[in-house]
């Protein structure tokens, strides 16, 4: 089972990702483009061009797990980067802010869908 942990390292792939990619293609990006080991205990985060969808890839010891989320409203904000960076390591606090829609560059809440029954 996947849970966020302070002992896990998190890497965000800063280039856009086709969300049709599966386990093998995502792990290929990790090893070839990010130059990291997809079989480590690290979590690799991929975001689509419109920044409305996110996939997390994690090796769970006996196979890959993928967590997939699509926002109904709003976008994910990526941390600022240098032009030649393909990925960036983020800590759990910064990752939680990205998940919650808090602007990591301006420290403000971003738009999110709210279901009102």
C-alpha cells in the first residue's frame, strides 16, 4: 500500500508526460531521462502538459504501483527549474502543498473543485 513518508525521496519529472504511459514507459523515463533507479524505494511524479493530471510511480518490492489523479478544476503548480533540469527532488512538505493546491512559488491556495451535495 502506498503512503507518503518522510523517509521516502520524491522526484518530480519536470517535462510533460503523456498520461497514457504505463508502468514500463514511466520506469523507462526514470532510468533513461532522469538517470535514477526505478527499482529504488523512491517515488517518481509525472504531470501532463495541462497540469491537471498526475501519476506517481513507486516500486513496492514485488512490482510497480501507480497512483493516478485527475483534477476536476485547477492545475498543479510545478516548482521553478533550470532549463537543463529534467527532474527535481522535493521533500514531503512541498509535495503535500502541491497535492493540496497551495502555490509552492507564491504560498497561496490554487483553485480546486469542491463538491457540494
